[in-house]
C-alpha cells in the first residue's frame, strides 16, 4: 500500500477538521460555494463526484458486460439486501432515532417526512461511492457496474 492509502483514515480526519475550521473562520466562502448551483445541484460537488467516477468507468470493458450473468448470485444478494433488508432496517432506525430520540428537537409536522427520507436514502445507495469502494477493495468492475445499473433501473 502507498503512504496515501496506508494513512487514508488520517487524511480523511484531517480534511474533516480542516473543513470545520474553515467553515468556522471563513463562513462567507462556504456560502459562495453553496450558492454555485444549477437546478438545485451544487456544481463543485457534481464536478468532484464525476472526477471520482470517470477514472473508474474508463477501466471497465463495456463489451464484457454480456458476461455479467455469471454474477447472478451476487446480483441476487445485492437485490435482496437493497430492497428487502435496507428499507426495513432504515425504517426501524428512523423510527428509533427520528421518531423517538430526536423527536423533541424536530418540528412535529416533519417527523414522518424525515423518516421517509431516511428510507429512500437507504434504498438509493450513492452510486459514486459504490464505484469508489469497489475500486478501493479491488472489486470486480463488471459486477459493480451491473449491480449499480440494475439498482438504478429499479430505483427509477
């Protein structure tokens, strides 16, 4: 492993601390960055997400996607977890934390919306992060692509 990979947790922690410090000492800069959006999509975030996805997509041999049928067991596990386990587990966690623990801190008329948002969030994993984690763990890119494509098609 390279030095960067070996100390990735440290770099992430340092970036979090730097972000909090910059937000505290230079809040105006973050308001400007937050205002850079088109159709309610923040442009710096969109650019950074695509800068993570594109290098991994360039490594994929799209012609080999016809062979993803051999990953049917993994696809089955993915579908089961994404659509039979995650929504219900997040509903439980949403009820526990939003509906009970943090209820006094939130507007009463928005509690159900927060829980619904958590359930949708659980059912819709961040596609960019699926590719990133698959790449970091040296996962099979064809399987990852087929898994993400199928999950995205179901979400739509």
